[in-house]
C-alpha cells in the first residue's frame, strides 16, 4: 500500500493531537494558554513592551490587579481597552490559580540600558529624592525590586510599561494614593531613569 | 472535465507541504475584521484586535484563528452527564452594523452617449454600503463572521464576506510544538479567511469608490470568486509562527437557477464563471513577532477551471493558476503605528479559445501592490499605495470601447493611491482618498480609442466609515 506523504502527515498530526501528552486542562491554565499568552507570553514574559511581564510577579499583586480589572477599580486606558473584558468573567478561584501560575514562572532577565540612566535610576530607587520629598522605592518594593505581597515586583519589567504606569499614577489615570503622591513629584527624566534601572535588573 | 481532473491530479505539492510540516516540528518553541460585535462579545476594545480597523494586530489574528469564540460575557449554558458543554450562547447576540457613505469626484466626466452629453462629475452614495454582522461565538469551538450587505447597485441585500469556523488547540511538546491551533473554515471568498492584510480580501484599499472607473482585469484570487464560491478548508497555526492551509472551492452562486428545473441548482450554461469541480487554494506563511514588531512572509494560490456563460459542463473550460507572494510588517507602538503590506500575484491562464472569450491560448496577468501606512495615536494617519496590473495583450479579452475599453487590447493599469484618515473614535473613520492613474487599460493617453486618458479616471473619494 502506498501512503501519500501529505495525508499520512496530516493523519499523524491529528491522531497525535488526540494522543498528545495530556495537558493540564484546568480552566485557568486553559485560559492562560489560549488568551493571556497572546500578550503576556505563555510563561509570563510579554511579547511586546506594551504589555507587562507577569513571570515572577507576587501572587498577591496579580490577584489584586485581576480583581481590580474585574470590578473596574483599575481604570487606566489599557486596563479599560484590554483587561476589563478579559477579567469580566473570572472567578476568585480562577484568579488565584492564574496568579499562582505566573508567580511561579521564572522572572525574565533584565534588558540592557544606558549606564548613566541606570545609575541615576538606581540612586532614586534606593535613596529617594530628598529635596522633592520622594521616599525610596526600595522601602516597599524590596532591595532588589523583587516585590513584597501587594507591592509588585518591578525588577526586569518592561521599561516603557513602567514609564506608562508612573505617568498614569501621576495623572491619576491609575488610582493609587501612595503612588500618585510619589509619581507626581517626579520629572519625566527621573521616571525614565527609574524605569531604565528597574528594567535592567 | 476529464482534462481538468487529470490536471488537478498533477497538482501535488505534497512533498513540499510535508517538508514544511516537518520543519515546523523540528523548530523549538520560542518565547513567545473588524466588528463591534466582537467587542461586545469579548469586552475588549477595538485596539486589541486592530491597529486601525480593519487591519489586524497579532491578537486579532489569533482571535480569528481561534474561531472567533473568545467570549467574556455571561453564557446561556447546558451540559450533559459527562459534563460536556452542549450549549454556550452569549446572553446578548454579537450583532453590529456598518455604514459607509461617500462622495466620488472623477477627474473628467464620463460621456453620456444617449444624448451626446456628459455624466455628472460627482457621485454621492448614502449609504455606499450598509451591513449587518453576526460576528462571534456559536458554540464552544464554533464561531462565525457573517455579513449581509445592502448594495446600492442592485438596491438589494446580499451575502458579503462570510466565514464559519471551527478551531481548537493541540499540543505536541515532545516534538517542540507546545501549542498549535487546528481549524476548519467554510467561507465564500478565497483569502477572506486569511488573517494578514497582504492578501486580497482584506487588503488595501480597505474602502474604495463604487462610482469610479474600474480596471476589470483581475486575477481569479483577487476578488473574482468573492461571494460566488464556497470553500471548505483546514488550517494549522503552529508555535505562533507557521501557518498552513488547504481549502477547496466550488461555485456557490446566488441569484442563479437551473434553466430546466427553475431551482437554484445544479448550475448550467446560463450561469457565468462556473468553477469546474473543486478549485484548490493553498496558503503557507511564517510570522515573526519581536518587541513591537510583527513580520510575516507567505505564499498563497488558487487553481480553478471555469466555464463562461453559454458553455455547457462538457464544453471547454479556461484554467487559471494563481501564485501569490505576500509580506507584511507592523510596528505597533503606544503612539505610533506603522505598517507595510506587499502583494504580488502571478496568474497563468490556459484559455480555451473555442469558448469564444480569449484570442490567445495562454495569457498572463500580474498584479503587484505595495502599501505603507502610518497612524498617530490611532487617531490620525494615512496610507500610500502603488499598484500595477500588467498582462498579455489579448484582443479577444480587451477591446476598444468608450471609458472601459482598451484600444491596445491590454489590461495594463498602474498608479497610486494617497489617503488621509481621521478617527474621532476608534470605530469611525473619516477619509479622503485620491487615486491617480499613470496608465489605464494599456495606455497613458487615448487608452480606450475614444480619446480618454488614464488621468481622466483619477478619483477623489471622500468617505465616512463607521461600525457600531
């Protein structure tokens, strides 16, 4: 019997699909594979700087943000455009499972950035800016910017995402009293330096 | 018929496709159209799926490849005792409406032969088109993009681009494929199922005048079979990089009937452009996304044998073989969006001169389009396209006639399109589009043999296009 290579390959493919290694089909993992991964990457390392990395993020922060998207209390432009819809039907259990999944993924290594900017950003991150009454970022986000429960990990985050968030806190597009008070005192240059430093970690 | 079937049997790019599939398996994984109905279903704004409608983002492409099923609204559901979902319907149907209105100004009036005068210089269309869409999920892995459009030319409502799609995911981690999508599509326009904007159905210009002077020489895959054929096909999207599809098209014409029974089929010699048997369509492409960039390169094609009107099923057929190559690049920044689409289609025509259309036994038609577009904040921007169609001189196909004819017997038409757009909201586009012809139907001046120049067909097209 002669087997035509194309039908044989397709048959192998589809039979193989059925017999493919059983994936974990929990609702949360299925959603991550089908939807979240499109922007945030299957392992939580985002495809584009528009979207934040989620790998290694604290589960408490991830859970809080998903709930805030669901109840619309986080309302910056990208939250409304993308995440309000995405989170609309998530249950508390699914949110917890998603948060745990991304928290367990290995955090991405930082991107290279201008040394001068990184040094300036590091100084602000560690010491704050006394004359502008800006406290050190490190006190909440950790000495390595690794985050702490509801205070998110910032190390290795996308530079332009970080800049956008600080701008959104500053203009109150993203509501957070502490971050608004701090971000509004920073210049665009300082925001850019902090983002350069954090994205390089 | 016998000739067609034997030539179809010769069409066996099996080995090539197999190589592509194997290549896809060997590659290790790497980090990894537009309707408000979709927005209603997903709860996600236009900008997730579109840079500026109707161009798709990588997310939009994935939404379509996944069968339009992703839904974030409450579902009416049912399950059986095995906990399988037997019904999942959105509580609100993903319906939407699209309205286009326009004004077209021709550079030179068209002669009014009836009274030895001229036509109006402007043509106003309100609406130019009005469409009703159902776009979204039907069941868990089944979705649809269905479009009904009112046509000003016939003052009737007809089927427009439509696509019924099943899709699911599979995984083959042991051979380096952690995730792939496999799907089936049933659609009525070759390339309407495609997710890149460098193929004809969703290619630029996204909107164009219906009141200008058209160059009618088009390859079969470039809209000739749109809404007059139905294709069933299967596709694979592997590792977010490799796309493979094979679809077979048959004639599925509306508004026609069998001359004996009076029923809508089987089609006979009274229906024009009937596909003999099944026309195979193929598509292979590779997408590479990095940072804010997305690059795609691919090939597509179609082979069809058709009968013109007046020729029976056992009569001579014309066989068309189209090879297309396309590429697309997108930069999707927070503020700046930049896109390039390139399309080249070569058509080889085996004409059966016995059926009385072409004078040559073989003809060639080549179409090339290169488009660049830029938008700032998804609000203001524009596009420029250069286009060219060239082909064999055939005095049987192209004859001298006022305005639409060709004195040279050639289809050659070349020019450029310049467009400026303003989007006060993401779902509303106001635009000004200018089409300039360097050559029309084979010549720059007196192309029709009746004194009309190519530039006389230059068109200023002002439009509003909204969907809600």
